[in-house]
């Protein structure tokens, strides 16, 4: 297939993806580097284009439509397109796994299908190995690929196997991290009644992949994983497994002078066993054995003869949006029904998602790039993002509250409660700040913050923070100047009584709230995540004030002022 038969630079897909150049051409498709006009960043588009059975037809409007070459190819073409889209759906479920390339979008156009994924700046492990003067030591290879092993264990637990793991499908980013790409061959291995297609990468594919009804599972990826390490430490790709069946001449790594311990070599060779029953059943079993290298391992590995002609080598070392309050993730294929829709909680495939981003950009009074937050650098959702500031009238025009976590009560309800209890809170001021943060992978986090400042008769300061749109309560701040401790205690205890209304059956929560003042410094805040804490204790006892919900720590937080 020639580049002339690819989509031209400047072609726009789905009204948002502007093609910049062709990155690669394969038997099943074309990969393009594109500019996402909405997220304003580079992404990669993969186009379903099976060269053997499909071609492009130029329509009257000048567009190039992908069509089957022959009438008899239609069924295969449509089946392939369906599988292509299924790949996108499968990969979207793996979004949380940092070491796996992230699928951002998928759609049909021009008679074929496309999927958009994150753009990885780096090179493949295959290219990296070609540029090395000497092989890796086993420990260097293992340390480099250990995150890959852990990622594979996670996808295996989801019932998915990659089936095409090899150095060409492992990308090394500029910061040194490694990612698994190309899940076009991945299949749910638990669907054992279905015949899997034959997909072969010579040297990395085990025997079961050479037959239609071969028993495939996590052990299939384990073979490919071990074959990759074998090449990294020897500089030699393993012989194709189908040839090894006829005459097994796979030499142990030590025969090439590889820097590897005998125990490690046994473990690696076990992962390369031709009979899948003799391999590790799970990736975690392989990892556990390597942790305990030097101790006996189950199942003997047959002795592999060493060639007499290989000279030893001298090896040299080489080197979210998480949204609460019933929020759904932006990359969901479908949006779950909910009583209240929150601004930003739209399926990425929906028109509402794109409409909202356009609305935000059009009405923003300011825009800034956030700095990378090192506290969350291990989470795939965090990273450089764009933060837009909106006017209150604009967020009210859109009409949906933000997707920040909240209490199940209103800010004004609290003021009414305190008035009923004899505290006349005098309003001293109000400020509002409404931000929309669009993160690196398109997740939208909204925070529409309205803060009303009050003071009691004896100068205890109370700030009530709630949603600009519907006044849902976010948090309550207290500042008790010296000499106001007694009233401060009473104000906080009355606040606790107000919040207890939301947790009538939560004995642990009531106990926490009733003793709230004793646990809090003088100048404090009741964090909105406190709601989560109390609801959690309805199900199980909690001995900590913090617990994790989707990567974020919520609980009672306190903030001190100088």
C-alpha cells in the first residue's frame, strides 16, 4: 500500500481530527498523527483498512471512501470493522492501567472505522534494541519490563489477553516509562467456545497461536513476554515455536554469554516451554518466582543443549477525571442514568461532550495551563491540563452543577439551621470562582465555587462554600480568634448536629460528628468528602479519618492559618 492511497494531510475526521501525517501502514490499517481541535493536542488515529480485501473509492464530493474490493469480500470486511470497534471498547476498559496506551475515541466514517489514542513521544523497544551496542543483563531487562508484567496481570484478570506482545508493541516514552500498544489482536480468552483467529509474530508466538483451536490464555502472553526478555539479554530473537516443535534448538541465554543467574535462566526457560501446561499459568506466578530466584521452583525444565561455537560476550550495563457525586468517566461508551447531570460528566462519544467544551472555550474569561502536579504523577488522569475560568452567569446559563463532591444539603439550609439555633450570622461578603479543567486525556473536572462569609456576634468567622448553580454544600470553614474558643466550640457542635440529619442510621458517623470539636484544631474546615466517610461507616467500621475513593483521599481535613 502506497502513501498516495492514504488520507491526505489536512483531511478532517469527525469534524475535529486534522490529519498531519502518516505514521505507519500495516496489513490491517493505517496510523496517522493528527491534531485534536477540541483538546488542542496531538493524538494518533488508527484507520481500519485491510489491504487484502479493501480499497478506496473517490466519491463525487472528492471524499475517499473505503470499500470491499469484491462483493465476496463484504462479509469479511464488515466483520473486521466490527472487531476493530470492539478493540476500542475493550481498550477503553483498560484506561486506568498506566502502562497501556489510552483509547480516547472511536467512530465510523468514510465507510470504515477509526479509533483515536494518546500520542506517545518515544520509540519502540524494537528500535531501542537495534541501537544498543550490547545486550541487557537479565536484571536490567526485568526491571525495565516489570511494569509491563504487572499491567498484563491486570488485563488478564479482566479476561483479556494481548496475543501480539513483542518489542515492536512496547513503546519507551521520553521519560523512560514503557507502554503496551496495539491491542488489535487482543481477545477475551474466557470465551473458550469461540475459535480464535491465527495471528503470528514469529519468535514471540507460542505453538497454540498457530492453530485455530489452540488453548490460549495468560500463558500465551507469558511466552511472548519471556521471548522479549530473551531477545533483550541475548541480542537474538528466539526461533519460531513451530520450528522448535520439529527440532528444538533454542539455546539457553547463558550460551550466548548473557548475564543471568542459573535460577533466573530456569524461570525464563519455563516461560518459553512449548507445552502451555508447563509454563506459568499466571503472570503473577512468574513475578513471584523471580522475587524468590535461588529457591526451588515447581516443574523441572528440560536441559537444553549449549552450542559449542558461541563465544561469551562481555556485557556492559545500560541503562480523574475522577468525578464524585455520582459522576461517570468521560471515556464511557454509554452514560449511566442519574438523577442529576453534572457539568462535564458526558460520555466522550456524545455530542454533549463536544458542545460543552465549545461552550467553555467561547465563554471563558481566562485560560491557563496547569503545572504538573507531582503528588498525582502516578495517576493517568493527572498531568498538564488547561484550566478555564467562567463567569457565574455563564455556568448558570448551562444550568448544571459542577462534578465536585458535595454534601446532600444546601448552603442556605445551614444558615437557616444556625438562625433557628440562635446564631445570627451576619453576612460579610461573597465571592465566586468557576473553573473548568480539561485534563490531558480529555477528562473534564468542574468546580463552581460560591463562598459566603459570615461572622457571629462574638467574632467567630464562618465561611460556607457551595455550588454556584444549585447551592449544594461543599464545605464549611471556621476561624475562631483568640478569646472566642467557647463560642467556636458551640458553633462547630451545632454544625455537627446539622450534618447528622443526613446520617440518621450511621452510629459511627454520629459519634464522629458529636465529638467533632475535640478532634479539630481551632481554625478548621469540614471537608465535603466527610460525607463519603460517614456513608462508608454505614457499611463497615472505619478506624481512619481518610479513605481512598477512585485515587482521591477524602475525609475530615483541617487547614491552619498563620
